[in-house]
C-alpha cells in the first residue's frame, strides 16, 4: 500500500512538472499592433518541416520579427533566417544569444531589422539538428524521456502538441506607411532577368537536365547547392558542352563551401566564361537529405537546392539577345532514332535516313560486367555495312546508381544515307523488365539514342522508319547466340550487287559459327562463308569474318546462320571481335545506287 502511494505521488509530481513547463512555454507573442500589418506568418508546429514566405519592400524600411521556438542548452532546435531573394544571400539569422528563454526549453526572439529596398524570403525550420555535445536526436529524446516520463518535445507527436500550444513559428510585421507586400518566392516563379536555367526544389533520387544556347562568348554565374562530406558529393550538378561532350564545369567538394545548416550542405557560386554554343545542365541527388525531405537542418537557401545559371552583367542592355534559355536537353524534334527502356533478352533495331550531312550525338546507357558491355548498342552504315559507333566500356562513364551502369557518348558528322541503330540486352537489369540493383540516373533514356546536334532541329533532314522499308538493308540476322539456326528472307526485283558482312567462329581451317545465302525456292546455296575466304575479325584468333560483294540475279533469297554451343554474341569464352561483336551473324545490303 505504501509503495502504491509513493508511485502515485511520483506520477503527480511528474504531471505537475510538465504542466509548469507548458505554462512557461505559453505564447508570448501578441497580434500586430495598431497600424502594423503582417508580411509573413510561418507555422512551426510540425517537426521536420521548413516553411517560407516572400515579401517585397518598395524602399528602405524596418520590419519587426518575432520568433518562438525550442532550444536545448545553447543549441537551437528550431531556426529562422531572412534571405535576399535576388542576391540569394542571408541578411539576418537567428542568434541564440539574442533570444530570451521561456521555460526550460523554449525561447522567444523579437527584433527590429532594417532592410533595403528589394525582395526577401523568410524561412522557419523545425528539422531536427544533427549530433551535438556528443548527442544525436535520439539521445536527446531519451534524455527528455527520462526527465518527463515520455518523449516530450523531441518526438513528433509531443513536439507538434507543445508547438501548437506555444505558437512556435515566426511573425513578421511592418509599421504603417511602409510600402511592402507579400510576393511569390523566386523558386516558384518563372526565370528572372538573365536566368538561363533553373533546376530548384529538387527531391530525392532525382535526375534533372535543362539546356541553353549562347550566341556569343558570355560570362555566366553558376549557383548550385548540394550535399557532400569527406571530399565527396552526393547531390551535385555539372555542365556539358553539347557539341563535344566536354564538361566545362563540375560542382565538387573543393569548389564549394558550407551552405549553412548541417555541415554536409554545400554551396558553389562561381563565374565562368563560356564560348558560343549549346550547353546542358545536369543535376542528380541521392535518396536522402533533399528539398522537402531534410534529415538534418537545411541550407540557408533550401528552395534553390539544385543548380541555376544566369548571365553576368546587365541582361537588359542593348545588343543581340544572348541566346535560348531553359530548353529540354533531348527535345522530341531532335531525336532521330531511339531504343528506350528495352526488356531483357532482346535485340531491337531502328532504321533512320539522313537526307543531309550534319552533327549527331550517339548517347547510350547500358550494363557493364568484367570490363565489357552486356546491355549496349551500336549504329551501322547500311551503305557500307560498317559500324560507325559502338558503346565502348573503356570510353564510358558512370551513369549513376549501381557501378555497372555506364554511359557512352560520341559526336560525329553523318553523311546522307541509311543507318541502323541496334540495342541488345542480356537476361537481367533493364529498364523494360526491371532493375536488379540501383538504376541509372537517366532511367527514361536507358538504351540508346541518336540525337541531332545541328543549329536548329530540321525534321526534314532526318527520318526514322521500319527496317522492312529500307532501300539498303536487304536482310539481317544480328547478335547470333549459341545453337543458332536462323533465317531471314529478301527479294531482288532485278539483278543486283549485294554487300555481305558475316562474322563467326572458326579454327583449324573449319568454321563453327557461320552463314550463307540460299535460293528460297530450292534451298540451293549461292554463297557460303568458308574458312578459306575469311580474315581475322579482331580479338581472339578464332574470330573470323568476310566482307565483300557478290552479284545475284533477280529472285527470292534467304539468309541463313548456324552456330555451335559456345563463344557467341554476349557469351564469349575468349576475346570478342572488334566492336564487341556488333557484326556477329550475317547481313546483306544493296550495293551501288
């Protein structure tokens, strides 16, 4: 009985202590005074949230700011600051030394702040701070639990309840006669004067790109925020020059500084000179600590988490316009041919015709294992049968996600003619059938793309079509695998010269993987690949090929190809031939005009 009384008395004391602290944390702020009006009212009742509003002053003025929040010793658990919206620089920050405590863990700060004419943004953050005094958020939660018998103040439910009672948040007012008005935050609106690209408010697992074009050499300012530590960045951006795929600027840990908030927040503000031309802006994030999902206090400019590029100097001056801004990197009218998000175990082809010569970008994303591509693509000239581009593991770059995701790029001038884009996949890890590890950044364009890089998109200069409508490609058996026994038919309406390209495996004067052409009606062979007529195809000595022209009368024909049980396309037991076996199999092209 005595023990029960002691326990009841202890519970009553704890309840009384909690009531006393809640009373001490009661709201001290009052409504705007006579003649004053609110410019911003930010709520701080929800744990882990960042709220903001923007306002404009028509001239120099004093504003009154009252901030209510929570703190632990000298560490703020809630924060507030004001940003110059045009310069993107902090003009006022909350200082614990200027705050007055309201109870054990609350504070209030009331200040009159002189500001110049301009636009401003005010932020209020309730994101849990990172480690402090050797204690992380969970340790602090445990401390409060020990004191009050519950996860008071730090855990979400209790935080929101106590914050609501205490009106935690920020209230900004101005006096009578001040020319001031609320406005839309900069990150929410259209591009401002001189802005070429803005990628902002970027979330987790993001991949975003935009492009701009400069008509003359120009200085630009790059403003980028991201996440990084230990000399490595996880959320960051870079610039790509479209015509040669060079990177004139990349955000790094070395060229960035602390961006406020958590130590891992990084900021880069840099002015660089760019030549005339088309540029791409790329930005990527990982799966944590990003806009609208902070796991530690945000930077001072959280809305601009991402990257923006603007002209340096007066963008409204006289002279020619600086160029085009805020364009898609891969607009549909510039895509000549594409194989996007193919499924596992597929061979996909796309034909395209160039009506005039011009610069193109070959862009491919695939899977590399053991230093070789297993999901990859290439482009073949159907006039000559030659491969003009193939994805190369040695020349590739990491494409984000799993380390085996690789990106291959090349720029070339294509002559008028017909071309064929081919993309192959193995039995796993593809955009169409699902990823078995982290996908690449550019999921939507996983596969291969042929992209027009000319000054202006001109669909009349290129056209994509089905292989059966090709005037050059008669028939093809591509990417032949083990135990193949395949055929493809074609018809010649008049006597024609046919160019044949055939690759296979052979040794000791004998072929094991090879092809031939036969008459469709009788099965009579009119051409056969033999060891004696072949030459080395690169890689292992047993890789053999024949490239040449034969004359055939009008009629119907059939390409044939057979292989044994080893050393075939994407399943090599020795070094593959050149271009990773892009010609493995047999193809027939119409030669001449």
